[in-house]
C-alpha cells in the first residue's frame, strides 16, 4: 500500500497560514546604536516570556559585528574530496540613488542558498563587487561638477552599507570594482589576448552619431532621426571603431547552450540573438559590369525563379556604382535622407520606401534582367546588405512591389493542390514548385537542395550557414571607461625631423597611422585614464580623451605615438568579473589555474532577465576565448541560471523616482528589521514571479518572527527533552518540506511550512521541546540569519550556527497515519472522511456510508463502480 502524500495536513495548514497573513498595524522600532553581548546569559534566557517582542535592532547590529569580527563567511581553502558551490549575483551598478526594495530580492535568494549549502557541508564562494564604469556615472558627474571617480566611490560606500545592513553572507575580502586600477589592468590584458588572437580589429562602422550629445547612440535611442534624449539631430556616420569578432564564435555560442540549466526563455533568447540560419548564398551579376556581383543570402532558395527585383541597403557599397546617370541625383538624395534614421526606426516603420537605381541585376540561372532598387527596409549591417525580392512569396516584398508597381511572379502553390487566393496576399508557406523550369513539381524542401546544387555547379552560390549575430562594436567615445591599450605611430611631413616638432602643439601637422595599431606592452599595464577637468563629450567623434594631449601623445625611441582615445563599453568589466572573484588578490595573473580548478564553473547565477541576451552572450564569448587560450579548463562559465521576478511598486508599476513609488530598504530595516525585509521578499510568491510590494504586509512576517523568538525562548526556559508524537512528526515533515523547497528555490512555501510549525510550537504553551526549537532555529537561519543566530544563542550554543549541520528528517516520520480524503458520488464531492493512510477499500466505503450526505446519494441505487485511490480520493458510481 502506498503511503499518504507527504504533509497532507501541513499543506492545508500552510494554506490557512497564508490566508491569515493579513496586514495589521506594525510595531515601530528604533534601531539601538548599542549592540548586546554575543551570547545571552542563562538568566536572560529564563526571563524571556511568550509576550517578548523580538529586539531585532540590537540583535542585527550584534550579529553583523560578530560576522565581521570573526570573518564568518571567509571563503575556505578548498578541501580535497569536498564538493563546492560558487554562488554568484549579477553585481550591481552603484548608482547615486542606492538600493530600492526590489534590488535585494535576487541577493536574498542567493544568500539563502549560500547559507543552506554551507550547512550542508559544501565549500562556498559567495562574493560581491561593483560594475562601476559606465555612462550614468559620467553623466551624474557632469551634472554635479564632480569627478566620476569620486561619485563612484561614494556610491559604492552607500551600496556596501545597505548590503551589509541586510546581513548577506558575502566574503567581503573578495570584493572588486571594475574601476579598481588592478582590475582595469587585467581587463586590458584580456583585450590584448583578443587583439593577438585577431578577434579585436578596427573597422569603419556606420553608427548613430549625435554631435550635440557627443556620443554614439544605440538604435533604440534614435527616433525619427532625433535623439531620444533632447531631440537632437542624429547622423549616420562611418566611424573608426574597435570591433570584437564574436561572429567567429557563433557556432560555439549556440552549441554551448546544450546542457546548461537555464530558464527556457533565456536559452531561446540566446538562440534567437545568435540567429543561426541554414540557407543559400546567391550571386547576381550586374548588367554591363562583369566585374561586379551582388550577393544575397536566403533561406528560400526554392523561390529563386520568382525574383522580380533586387533591393540594396542605402549603405551598400554598390549603390552609387549601379545607379544610372538619370537616377544618380534621386538615389543620392534618398540615401542622404535615409542616413539620419536608425536601423530600428527603419525596420519598425510600416511605410517601406525606396528608389529605382536605373541599374539591373542578372538572374544567376535564367540570365533575366531584374531592376535594382534601394530600400530603407534593407540594412547594411545585416546579412549582405542586399535581398532578392520575391513579392509573390514574401509579404514585405509584395508590399513594396505593390507600392511601386513591380512585377509579381508566382512560383509556389499549396502542397495540397489547392489554388491560392492571390487576393489574400503573399503565399509564404512551403509548397509545390511551379513556373520554375527544371524545378517544377518538386517540393519546396527538395527544390532548396536542387537550386543550391545548381548554383554551386554554376559557381554562383550554394549552401551556406549564416548568423543574425553581428560583431560587437567595442568602442565608446566617452571618458569613464577602461582605456583601450593600443597606440599608433605618428607621421609628419616628408623631411620633418620628429625631434623638432610636437604634435601636442596646435598647428603641428601630423598623421596618426590608425592602420598600424600597436599593443601596449603587458608590463606597462594598466593604462590609466588621465585626470581631466573637462571630460564632457564634444563634437569630435574621437572622444574627449583626444583633448588630453599630454596623455594621448608620447615619445618612444625618438618617435612620436598617439594613444587610442576610445574607451571600452561598460560590458567589458562584467564579462569576466566572476573569474577575478576566484583569485582577486593575485598580482601575477588575472586568475590562477588552481583557482579556476577549485571554483569554476559558477554553480548558481542569480540576476534579472533583462540581462538575458547581451551580458550573458558577451561573457560566454570572452570565457570561450580564454578557454581556447588555456586559461580556464571549463568551456562554459555559468552552469545554472535563475532569474528573480521584478518587484513592482504598490501601484503595480515598475519602481521609479518619477512615479513616486520607490520604497527605500533603509526605512523597512529601520522600522521592522533586515530579516523581516528578507523573509517578506522570499514569502511574496515564487521567486521568478513579478510581484507588487505592499509595506503593510511586512508586519505579518514581524509577527511570525516574534512567534519564533518566543517559542525558542520558552524552550530555553523549560529545557524539555521529551517530545510528543504529534510534534515529532510535524517537525520531521517540516524538515523534509523546507529541505526540498530550498533545494527547488521555492522559498515562499518553505517559509509557510515554518509558520505552520511555529504555530504548533506556540500551541504547546510552556512545553516546547528543546530539540524542536533547535531545528526551528536552524531552518529559519538561511531566511532570517540574525533571528536564527539569536535563537541558537538563546538555546545556550556558543558562536555562530553558520556551519552547523543542516537538519535531517526521517522518512518514516513524514508519513501521515491518517488522512482526510474527499468522497465523490458520480463525480461530485458529497463528503470527507478521515481514515488510515493505508486503509483498504472496504474500510473506506464503510466510513463513507457513515456520512449522511453520501448515504443519501447512494441509497436505493445500484453501485456500478468504486474508484478508490488510497490517500487521495473515493468516487462511487451509483445509478
């Protein structure tokens, strides 16, 4: 006979606890500046009564001081044969606003797991640091007239105070900041590895340049040719940029996702961003220009015979070449008008525009001439910058063809032999090939292969795999970022003696040889930012560092050189910080092989879903390069990834100053304590769910904490060793439930189980068993660590419980002797019976017949069938 499901009673009790978790007026506490002694005296423990309010302010100050003084959470030296857990938070950007209550949710979740795993006997690395470079710090410094280094340092101090206030078990000896000189050194060192490997190159990239803001803008920051911030004109300019060849790793980045324990949505997002496509490369000739070719990529080679025109992006290098004399002015005017619009603006616009070049492309199989157009919906930065247009079988092409009166040729019919209603628009599905000469009658799938083979035979194309992923533009024309460790030779006019001139002087004519980049010697790292009074962006696309002439220009071996004036993006420091955590005091290496072997890969990575694509993709790219170079033996950095859900304001909107719905954690901690904040955030709902904040509901957690404190105080006073069977069984069920829920990171239901158990202990009045109180203190501690420590101390234990063994349950004691099950008659619930968990069907029927409503429904009828699932349900079919 199967045992009853675990905790039938405990689950019902949990539901009652949760339903009863209504807000009440909370007691306001004021944090005392004086810490109490570490261990409560026996006299104090005896004096504690059921009416005692948990003195959170004194307790939290006391235990935080103890953890600091004793370095309780210092990362251990790895023990042979002992398993490890590397628990990582997506490190915060230290803004001037500090934390709001939404930020600690992920940090609390990772801290619960870190504390739990320490008690389970793992070696745990749980570090924290600061993603402290970036545009926001620079903008704030400009607005306030301060140096970004000063504001960043001040912001870090505030964030650190807040995180310590919340009792997170970080090893603060592992603390790093991406702006630290030693950290910058190794970020620059990694860049040099990329450069040496040929993965960091210069390229002329078409970017959104805003002269008024003095910076390059992302596509999302440009609307109708104007900057989102300030409505300033934006130009599309080709700028010299450093580009990282992430596309060389596209295949690896997609393949590496297999086997990772990540949310499915994040895996899909990564795959879509990489955008692997299997298709066909096709070369169209240009009429009258035998040496010119327009190459397109398509996943629908089966429609090649339906091409009626070719469209080039305005940025395509052949636009001017293929334009006829009659159309040149119109094409140039169109390209100029389109150049101010961002890629996002162009692709999202419903109105597709274009202009005929006057030139013609030559079909690679038929030799037919088809017109060449320029269209804003084709992007120079995507694919080949050219598309073959098949309006009969592509909705966008049909819209364009209809607007400009271009031909439409149907070459695919539905596979079922039906006739497609052309009034419905383009037929975009796979089907049967028609009007395609030698390919007629083939299925679309067969035609794709046959067309690719034909093109390969003609040497004008063939099968090809491409990726949506673009190379990573790595340059920023800003001040507050890592200097790129590259310099260039400086040339002067022929016959000029370099020792007699100074390129720092105005009027000194010279040429910087950007075509000859030279890496800074590793021994000369770090290359630090110069101190600048005026670091505002300017109209010069070279960036503000170009104005720091004493820093930019230098002499070496009698020759002049110029440093790179672009800086790295904020992404750079966050690409490898987890590796530095493993070995942050190493002056000789970014991280050592032993540290890598000891702690990598990351076992749990917790952070917001908003970083699902770019940060994770860039970090994985850098990691795979370091793997190829032999610096790490792990091909992937993050084994398990968890996204916490966003905590909204009480109005259901995202917290922001402009909405006035931001809640400061300082206020909650001051009034109700750090543990109350921690446990409320874990109790609000599933970790990954989006949840609205309700300050009034924190008081329910406060009441729970008081109950825990008083139950343990009572146990300390009574020192009762014996335990009744009901309490023992509930204790073991709770230990099982909490253990399994923490393993699953289902923290809200774990806390519910603790509430049920605490209520039961309180119902025992003065007879709370000591063992039950100890188990409660241990189980509470990952969620409310200060409360757990204080309860452990109340029970007479010395020191911290941080490394005490986690609770262990006995499976036999987790099974209910009796269970309550519903009784149905013809599928409708008519009653409930309480019977032995392993009761036979006859006993269940006998108990059911004693229920008046059940008996009334069955009386006078034939019982046709009995469906009985022990411990679950009894259903009587009667006619």
